C-alpha cells in the first residue's frame, strides 16, 4: 500500500484491488498507517482517498539510518573480535556427535 501511495493518491478500493486480502483488512491496515502518521485520508462523498505523508517517511528513514550506523558499528566490532579468536577445543559435554560410517 505504501509503495502504491508513493506513486500518488488512491482510493481505498484502488488500494485493495491488487491485494489478496479483504476490503475490511485493507481498511484496518490503512487505519494503522493513518494512526502512525504515514498516511492521511479525506472523504469526498462515498470515496475515501488516501495519500502518503512525506514528512512521516522522512522521519522513519532518519530513524532507520541512525539505527543502521549503530548496528554496522557493532557488527564491525564483532567481526574484529571473531577475527582475533583461535580455534579452541569445545567445552566438555558440548562435543559434536559423530555419525556412524
């Protein structure tokens, strides 16, 4: 739905058409997106038209980007740590079981 709305405003029925879920399920998803501020809608007669809220996507993108920097740093440190480790024998009781030949 978000991908479709990035292309421009769409009615609820237009959003539901390509999906294999019920119209009430589409409406439920849209309520969640509206509640989070990602989507806004307006009603004209019997047609509810939805559109993306670009500022909300920008905030989400920034949040994800901030987390990416932290996790990349942590993974780099993990990689460095693992590179310094030598093969040590496994603790007792943790040996691998051998399959019979």
